[in-house]
C-alpha cells in the first residue's frame, strides 16, 4: 500500500495539514480577545479613564484655581452651596 505524504498530518477530508494551524490560529485569536475583554472590564485598559464624579464644591474650587471666576464670584457661589 502506498503511503501518502499528508496522512501523518491529519485525516483526509479535514483539510490535511492546514486544518491544525488554522485551529491554533483561531484559538490564539480567541485568547487575545478574551484577555482584552477582561482588561477593559477591570478598567486597566480603555479609551476614557474612569474617575469619580466631582462634587459641586470641587468644581467650584477648580474653576477658581483656573481663573475662570474671580474671588467675589467664588465666595458668593460657595455661600450658595453652603460651605
């Protein structure tokens, strides 16, 4: 009986030696997608950094520090906020 060159790499009808590498490539891609999804979910990777929302007082302090409002307006708004 004649030995065919591809018989050691796979079964006839399954793509011979091309099927195995394609499956490994698919599994490797699936692994990469899974790792990226986990990193995005945990917050270690993403387009926008996640931060807590600022309180009105912190926003007011920041605007005053940037020079967007003057001292009188800052003090007036601070009294309005109750602090």
